[in-house]
C-alpha cells in the first residue's frame, strides 16, 4: 500500500526528513552533476486519521492512555503539512482530526481553572478523552482485523475432506428386473409390426446385414453411453430382415454376457446396458472367438476347484507330500463317496 | 455402538458439511435401510445429544493429534486437514480457488461489522474515522456482509451483518466464536484517573494572573483531572521556577 511521489532534492522536503514519518527514500537516477536527481519516496497511506494517530503513538512507544496529545497534535499537523507539500489530496477526515487536535492543544494553553467548561456534563465532553476512547476502540478493531487476517491465511491451508459419491456402477439403485426372453420377443414383435406394413414382398434383396456387423454396431453404441433403449436400437432399421439381424446380434451379446437387458417396470421400456463385469473384447472380434473366450472364462469361474472332489481321484490315495496332514484330509475326501 | 462413532462414520463419507440437524435426519432415515434394533433405537436421537457427541468426538480428534480434525464451520461439521500439511495436500488436489485476500480496510470494516452487528454504515464510519462506502461495496459484493434490517432511528438507515459465507471464509463456527468476541462486542474503555496530555510548560505555565492567585491554582491542579496529580515533580519544578 502507499504510492510513489517524485520530489527533487533541494526542495523543502529535506526539512521533512526530520519528521517521524514513514518515508523511505530511494534515488531513482544516479546523481548527475548539476542535474537535479529525482528521488522516489515511498509514502505510506494511512487508512484514516485514526490510523495515522495510532502509527504516531506506536512510534512513541507509549500506551494510548499515556500519550502526550499536544505532541501528537504537532506531529499530526506536520504530517498534514507534508501531505500538502507533496500535493497529495488530503482527505477531509484528516482535516477534521487536525482541527480537533488543535482545539485540544489550544485548550491546554489555558490553566485548568480557566478552561472552558463545556455545556452539560464536562466529564464526558472532555475532547481528549473522547479522542482516546475512539483511538482505543479503533485499535481493538484493528487488532481484531489482524486476527481475522490470520484466520484467512490459515483457512487457505485447510483442506476439507470432500469424498466424491461412491460409484456403485450403472444400476447403483435398486437392481432392475432382468427382461425375460419373452419380453424381448414381444418388444421386437412390436417393432416388426411397424415394418411389416412397409415391407414390399415382391422384391428380393440380398442380405445386406450380418450378425457380426450388428454386434459391432451394438457394442459401439453401448460403449458410448451408459445404456441404450431397446426401441432406439431399432430406430434406424429399415427392413424386417435388418430388425431380425439386429435382434439376433443383441441376443448373442446377452448370451455372451456382454449385455444385460433390464426393464424398469412391467411393460416398461427395455434398456440395454453393458454387463457389470464385462469380458472386454475389442470391437470387430469374431463373435465366435468372443463366445469361445466367454465359455472358457465361464468354465474357469464355475469349475469345481478342489481336486479331491474330482471323481477320478481315489479318496484312499492322498497326495504323497501331505504325509502328516493326510488324516486331516480324510473327512473331506470321505464326503465324496456318493460321487463314486 | 456409540453415537459419536456412528456420527463419525456419517461425516467421514459425507459429501458436504453436515449440521446436527442433518445428522439427526440421517439417523431418522436409517431404519428404512436396516432392521437392526440399534438403528431403530437411534431413530429419535435429539439434536442436543448429537451436538454433545460431536463436541466429544472433536475433542478426541484434537487430543489424538492426527493430521486431520473434525471442525464445525458455520454450524456444520466436517473433517479437514491440519494446515501444516497443506504443502502435500496442495500437491495432490491443487490450490484452493479462493478469491483474493481482503485488503486491510476491508478486514477492519469487516471486523467492526462482525463484532457490532447489526450496525449502520454511519456507526462503522464513526469507529474507523473514514468513509467506508467503497469497502462496504466490496464486502457486499463478495457476500461477506449483507443488509439485515433497518435501524429505528431518523432516516431508518440500513443495518448490516455478516453472512454464513463470512463464517465459512474464515472457518469460524459461529459469531460467538469470533476471537475475543465478548470483549469486542461492547468495548468498555476504562477512563483513566487522569489524562497525561500536557507538554511540560504548557497549561501549567503561570501567566500573569496565575501568579496572583497562586494558592487556588495549586489546589485546582491537585484536583483537576488534566495535569497535576500524575506529574507532581513536573508541577513542583514549574512552581519553584516561578518562585
């Protein structure tokens, strides 16, 4: 805060250096013979007359209550003089404060018994006391402001724990009912009905669509969004055979557990979405291969893991390395004879 | 299961700070998801009990001296990291996007509003000794203060108070938790016995008429609040000089 004022050496400013004022002098250009060098002066701008008074008091290193107001008045007015000299705009509040300080000072010139007793109660009207009270109050709020500033800075360093909502997958809410095969057939029937009316049976077309193409198409579609409406899947279908091919592709994907068909409510719109545990197969893979991969995986998942339960292993011949633990092994083995 | 730990788990997974009322609502809604008797038992936990449990929890976290603690800002509770770990947290989540720091005049004005609300603009100016129009505009714009009513005096001037955003900005629990709140709320400034305002030689310097009535003026100096009592050596010196 503050602003820069350019002044010249030799001007009345030199006199100001003796003042208890927050000046910082810096020569901006080197001293050049007879040329007048410019000086830059950092001139602190106070928030107001009270701020300046507090600064002056602090400079004196005295308690506000013990401050010498006449001396303070002198310094204050000197400061205003400097401001005027530097051609700074002097805020009205400074002048008001200067005048009340002058009043206090002039009052002090008179002996106590000859001082004007202000009308009404003289105790509360003592201008010195009024000023000190104001200074003390302002000082307290200035301190409070400093504390707020500390809090402000501290708050910059404090990070709240803000967890994101845990992602429980697409159907995080209530698991939707799986659409049955008949639901799917009903749905595709209604779409076929729409196309039936437009079908021209006299012409024969070559088969333009293949199931594997449509599988790619569907995988591409559900790859983009979370779910796909059943009707949207067939929206672009132009012929009965295309609907049939797409439907077959969809069934194939459901069978491969790439896709799930769910229905919100009875007779509701059927939605297709990626299966929760997707066996990621790159698009364009041969459906047969994908199928084989899925089968293999399913086999791995559902295969009965422990060897003793396999019927071809005799319960009487524990593995040779089991030695001592063989006895513990027997109960498990003995539970199998039903298989043999 | 203790209530405070249940509250802790809720706050731990909460996506926003929760007030004791919010927590009560969570407790009240829990039986919908569980048939557990313990859950049912806490269904009608009073807000006061929740507040007490939260205080205890916060105290425990404070004592455990962990890198995070449970704080209450503007009446809502949340977990926050301790400021000294900011460099590392910053490296992870980046700098907080906070508006630029408040200027000195803004902070002073804000402090006056915070401690003295509801307060009129004229009253603020009286304390600060300068006009506050520009500063108030900034504070209003940033949503830290707001109009709270009108003073029932001539002209019915607008009164101002701080907002919830103010508490959040400074991380303060409530207005009662402002630093040194009770002291600053109503400043009682003790008037000292005497005011030391005089320059030596000023006011006590006896003009012509003073020397004529030396005795009464001495008495007045002794009683007067201004000079005499606190500077007896000075007065003595001056009197002897006059002699």
